[in-house]
């Protein structure tokens, strides 16, 4: 039984590693870090996020002397 436990543990660990790799690939393809607030934002929504959440920050920085 002890040997079987070791094999099962290896399978679980390999499964967790595969899930993590798939998760990381998905995030790298689909998620960006906002340059203003460092939140994780879907790439397809970044423009809307910046326009709705940070337009005042952007305008304030461009107006300062």
C-alpha cells in the first residue's frame, strides 16, 4: 500500500503542475497589468478600464507643469 500511495501522490502532483501551466498560459495570453493601478485586467477590456477608471489620472498628469 505504501508504494501505491507514492504513485497516487505523484499523479496528483503532476496533475496540479499541468493545471498550473495551463492557467499560466491562459493568463499570459489574456490578462494585462494596468499601468496605473496594477490590477489584472483582460486584454480585451484594458482600453475601457483605462478610460473609465483612470481618465482623470491621465488628464491630471498631462496638465501638470
